[in-house]
C-alpha cells in the first residue's frame, strides 16, 4: 500500500521519475491503441460509392442474376451472355473497388464469346457489411459459381476466375 501511495504522491526523486515515466508509457499505449483501432476500422470498412447503371442501355446485354450466400442472404450480379455453353469468367473487383470498375474487361471477354459474371463482394459497391479481406469472400465466390452452374446456358465444367481478391 505504501508503494501505491508513493507513486500517487511521490516524495523521493526516484519515485517522481518513475511515476512520470509510467504516466508517459501509459499515455503512449492508449494513444497507439486508439490510432491503431481507427486505422483498422478504416481498412475494414472503406468508403463506399456504389455506382448505378441502367442495364437496358449497357453494351453486352447483361441480365441480373441473383444467388444465395452461405449465410442465407441474397446477392445480385450482372451476367453478360457469350456463346451458349462457352466458358464463364467470374470477374472479381479489387479492395475498395466495385463491379462497375471491371466493366472494360467484360467487353474484351465478350468479343471472344465468353460468358462473364460480375458481383460486388461484401462491403463493396452495392453490398453492405464489412469486408474480411478475402476470408469470407472466397465463400461468396463459391456460391456465385455454384449458382451460375445451374443455368442452362452455362457449361458447369468450365469456369474461370479473374481479379484481385
């Protein structure tokens, strides 16, 4: 008890130096933890700016295709048809990006008669939530491929994935 009293009201020079250093260290720890927490929040929940598009005027004649995620929620994507039964390419956008950002690749793939599918991962574009930096996004991609494989205009044996995730 005397040690705590000496730290609270230091009387010796050594106790004054030690309590001052202890206060500086504690302030540093709290400051680093606060800044780290803020930066982690900024990384996991980036600013979203969802783009809205009118699919009826888009080149490539896309259609909306919905699929169910492992947690039971619905996700919507754009399916750009190519040659019937041709391989399907699922284009994945990058971190802090969205499906609209890879539309230029769709044109090139459709010219070679591939089917192309785009969707927004959790926390990006039109999808709400917090990103897991790829951990749960793998399951979202699997769900999309499984749902696309049920379409009659898609070859369920030929899928490709391209992107940054």
